[in-house]
C-alpha cells in the first residue's frame, strides 16, 4: 500500500517512503499534564492514532512516541496553588488523560517518555549545542543562537521580523539576538530544578522534544513528526534548529504533519468565551466512539467545527453501522479480513477520513442488501477491518445497540493484543513496559491475572 501524506515542510502531498521500512518512526507532541484535556487536545490524538493504525497495516514495525510534558510553568503554578509537589499534579492529570484518550479508542503509543526522566539527555544535547557554537550561556540561562542556523524558518516560512513578533519571546538584555530562545533557565529554590553545568534550573519546552526524540527514536532522521497546527511556530521550528545542529546538520525529520483547529459552534475555544469543551465532560454525555467519529468527520488539515448536532449525527452513524453488523451476527467473518481497496485508498490519500467514512457506509449498504452467505461473511470482515483502521466498530453490536456503552470501552481483540505485547516485554525483561501495559489496561477497566505463565483478564467491577 502506498501512503501519501501532506508534508508541511514542502507544502506538498508526497508519497511516503520510510527511511527504514522495517522500523517506521512517528513522533507526536503530547500533553502538558496540569488539567483536563479539551476536545482540541483530543483531535491530534485521534488523527495520529488513525495514522498509527494505517502505518501498522502497511509496515511490520511502527514505533510511535508521544511525550508527556511533566515540568512546565503552568504545572508549577498548579502545584503551588494546591501546595503539593508537581508530581501530584502531573500523575493525577496524566491518568485522566490516558483514560480519556483510551475512551476515544486511541491505542497506547509504543512509548510515552516523560521530561523529568530525560533531564540528562536534555543536558547532554544542550552541552553539544554550546560546544559546536549554536548555543551560549548567559546569566544562568542557556539560549539557542538563531542566526547560527541559516535554515531557521524553513518550516513556518516566516520572515525574520514576523518570527520575532510571533514567538512572543522576551527581549532580555542577555540575548545576543532577539530571536534567540531558551534551552535552559534558572530555577529559584521554591521551584523544581535540576543541577546542571549552568546551575540549578529546568529545561525550556522546545529542547524536551528534541532530546526525547534523540533518546527514544534517534539519533537517525525520523520519518514523521506530528502535532497541532499551532505548534509549527515556534515549537517545531525550534525542534528542527536544535536537532539539526546537535546532529552535525543531519536531517531531523522527513515528513511534518499538522492538524487544524477545533472550533465550537463556529467560535474559537477560549476560557474567556467559556466554551472550552473537556473530553472528560463530553464522555459523560456521549460514547467515546461517537466523539471519535465526530473528530474524524472532517479532513484533519481542515478546521473542525464542533457542534451538538455533529456529535448526534456521529452517534446516529454508528447506530446505523452497528445495525448492519448486528444483522450479520449469523455469519462468521473470515479469519484475517482486509479492508476493501477503495477504503484503504481513501485513508492512504493523506488520511481522507470523510471519504473513508463514506466508504464504510457503502459497505454497510452492501451488507444490508446482500443475501448470499459467503458475500455477507466477506462484507462483515471488511466492515470490521475498515472499522479497526478508523478505531470504530470493535464493540459487540448488541451491546452498542442496547445503549450500554461497555464500561471498559475496549474491544477484546485490543486487550488480547496488549496482553501479547506485555508478554513480549516480559520475555525481554522489560518490566517497566510490562507494568505500563498492565496499568494502561487497569485504567481502562481491565484487570489482569498471571497464573502459571498464562494471563487472563476480566472487567473490573
Ligand atoms: Zn514537541
């Protein structure tokens, strides 16, 4: 299957060719965990989960890394407000985040590295940037010297004045150039900090991603880097500068993908308008699967207008699709069903999810009309395989149609898949990964029991 992706770097749709087809690498900027995720935060999660699923169908080994920013000024402020350590805040909201995203059918990424566990990697990268003349220390800060990297601005294609204004960086007296940005900053005694060659301090936001990519995916060029449109500048521009300069000019990433904004009733979501929709609250009123379908109903690069009517329509679409599946309950889907070519072509065309959804409805139409047993079995398999790629239709149709959204919100096949991954982790003595998968399932309401080398599971009561 040839996948085509729109590359922000070249402003073109390109045929996707991984550097190494045996190890496809995908990195997506993850959450800063100090409050609940809103629907705008959920969009990249669902979009890149769909990409992850498609890549897994096309390539044998896809490594998907989504970081967790667990040290940040907003986290510090939240911790001080409650008079607790930052870990109390970040653990609480990270758990909520994982549970909310799981409810939207997002598969756990291969790795979810945390900034606080990568301070040494961050310090090492900053040291290299200083050593090769791209960064400098000034008054306890370390800054990246933007004029030292001639290609700066290649991703956002902004003019220099625009970049300086857009970055909204302080024009501090210790900066050599107004565009220079912070890699490391000093921490006063009442804020979290780590010892470094430049005194006690904490990392800037941009360097985190460069260092975590290098440590978990690199140091070679990665295939795909994703995130929201708002991250193109300055965040991703700065990641390119840092990683390219720390790696002697080697290309950092080949394909850059950015999803559009989510508006609510045609207005920008903002605290001041009081229209910020939290995923956690939406899940009280609608099944996660309907929220997911609503998020996939527009092409990912377009803005998405979130409305109650859109969510209701998504639920009605799922009712229709599940009714078609339920009517096929007397036939067995083939053992390894494949999604039909037209559906795959839509998804492989820069994730054209509106078209893929239309193809899914075509399949349901065909299934509703079919009378031949073999054809009905084939169509059932195609519906399930196509549904899986969109992260839809994996529940028992009778459960969905009864309106009893499964408490666990996870399909048995996904549970079995995670158990298999956990077994593999245990076999290579990767206890952290094994525990992570167990915790992940527990957060989704599934409890594991290990007995005599076998793992069984049950839904938590
Ligand atoms: Zn990032």
